[in-house]
C-alpha cells in the first residue's frame, strides 16, 4: 500500500459525503501539509469538515515541509502548492488532488496524481462503497466534474459488479 499526500478539496468532499474513512483502508498513511490543515479549519469550511479536522483521526498525519514551496508554484493556492511540495519530499507517495492546475504541475514533476473520483472508484471496486450513492452525494455538494466522466465510471462499476 502506498502513502498518499492529500490536498484540501478531496478531503473536504470525502468528509462531506461521509466516505473519508476509506482512505486508511486504501493507503498505508495519509499525509497533509500544514496549509491543508489550515484550509480545512478555515471559517468558511463546512461545519462537518471543521469538526473533523479539529479532532483528526489517528491515520491522518500533518507533516511539516523540509523545503520551501517552489516559486513556480506560487500561483496555486497554499494547500495545493504545499501538497505538491510534500509529495516531492516523500518519494513514492501518491498525491490526492482534484485541482486541474495543481494536477498539471504535479505531473510535470513526475508525481502520480489521483483524484476524489478515482479514490471512490478504488473503494467501489473492493465492494466497500456504493459508487452511485457516493456520486449522488457529490453532485448534491459543490463538487464539479464532467457528468460524462461520472457516467462512464458508473457504467464500468456496473459491469464490474455483474462479474
């Protein structure tokens, strides 16, 4: 099992749809930089998210950066820039990120990036969650993803479940 460094948005949505508990089942450990913790605790964060991060589970580790964030990443928000930096400092880790610009920057640096939908799909493939229900919950939130992609993933999940 890989370690994973998480950005703010995926954790936010996984908490909101009550699926954050799949992370320690899928990954050896879940790491976040201080900026992600700060964003999850921000006054604008949903109450469920602020409550969750105020008493984080034992499997979530806040890890300080060893190096400073590269200037080239300064156009990203703090959580994204620090998550990329932390993932670079932890060889072999995956990066959990949904932001398109952050994902492009991470991949340019050789990082393997997975998004919220991919994490949910991995859990569904193991029979741990109902993917259709999780997608319904995501669509009821502010989460944005192409409906065509979600529909294709649901079709693949249905085929997988028929086997």
